[in-house]
C-alpha cells in the first residue's frame, strides 16, 4: 500500500483546500502537522517530515507538498538523502522573490539540488507566489517532471481548487 504524506504550506491548508480533500479521501493519506504554521522554521519542518516517516517502508511513501511545503520537501530530500516512491510538488513558492516577506527562519533559499526520487512539479501561469519561469527552473534543477496547468492562481482553495480530480490523476502517475 502507498502512504501519502501531505505537507501544506505557510498557514496550513484549510477545509476547502485540495490537500484537505486528498487527506479525507482515504486512511492512507496523512497530514504532517507542524508546530508553527505562521512563522515556520525550516529545521522543525524537515525534522517533522523525517519523524512522520519513521516506521514506514520508504518504497511505499509519497509526499504531497503545496507552496512552502514544496521547499520543505526539497530541504528534507537534501538533508536526509533518502529515497522514497515520489513527491507531488504543487505551486512551489519562490521564497527568494521580493514579495515573499514572511518570517520563515531557515527557509532562506530554494534548494536547487537534484532530488533523488521521482518528483512532479505542478505550476500555473498566474501564480502570485512564483512565476512560471521560476517554477520551471526549480523543476529543472530538482529533476522533476513539469506540468503547467494554465491560469490556476496559487492552486489553492482561493483559486477554486477544493476537490481536484485532475490533481489526484497526476498524483497517481507517481505510483
């Protein structure tokens, strides 16, 4: 059985967000809760990912990140060098952009190291938190498949992404 670990971004994912719908779709979808959602520390987040995976066969693990959660996954991959089944990285925020002025200790740069497991980056043309070019740049460096879904904002509840059947289809290509 595949276990899907959900890593939301800054502020967590609310009840109408696609990550919450994914989580409710089955017992094998598990949200990784963080100590601090609004002023997250990178080290805490990646340690929580590592702790959550303890006891699972990593060949059966898929991570699902959104926004800052994508950076946390990239940082976890760099720090721990473990191989899992794969990761879906949706709307990775560009934390280096001038607009991104949140208190996120340790989330200083987006890691550009190749990720040693299969990854898919999903981005949109009009995301306010990352340009399409930067999202494609991240995907290229990470060794990810890149999917542009057009005008979809930040691919969150505010952009109309509650139930997201197409996202679930993309996720299934990792397994």
